[in-house]
């Protein structure tokens, strides 16, 4: 199996559920065709260098994976027929030097992902700590007669 990286830009007009469905679809295509996803990198919405199909911004997503060469043709075909994909690229890492670079990119992406997750967890804990205690029930706050 060879080492690959694919990056695609999705239209920014999609809602979060649609965006997640598109990303999950391409991940599923890779895994169903015998590929192994090493890690992913969610780059978020960014400004495009130039306007593409009247879009000034796009949602960037990167997947690092190992697969057989036959998968790439199918993946590229699916990118082309999908109207919500503005641009895509698939990069193959062949030489030992390139594979080391691929491994370091995977490590960096994993570190960013774990940092985002830990920041998210810390943020949720802070919210829980800052929430006010539940107030007394209305029955207790009314004076008894």
C-alpha cells in the first residue's frame, strides 16, 4: 500500500450536517476500497486565493491515508462528479524521504487534533464550572401563609 494525502475544498454554503456527511462519505470511500486512514486535518473555512464558482471562501479538509493505486482513480472520479467540491488534490509519497515527510505530517496533524480536543474539553469543563447552581424551586421561594 502506498502513502497518500488528499485535500479538498468544499463550498462554504453547506450547513454543518451536510459538510460532515460529505467528509464522512469520502472517508468511507477510502476505507471501503481497502484504504487505511491514518489521520485527518480539519483546516476550517479559509479565504480562497481567487474566486471559484463565485465562492470567495472554502472549507478545507485533509486526509492522510494508505491505499492501493486503484483507489485513487475512483476517489478522483467522485470528487469530479460532486458539485459541492470546489477543488481537490491527491498527493502520492513514493520515495523513502517522501514517506518520512508523510509520517511527520501525520504526527503534526495528530498533535493538532489532540490539542484541539483537549482545548474543547477544557472549555466544556470551564462552562460547567461557571454555570450557576440550580435555583430553588418556586414552591420554596414563595412565603408560606
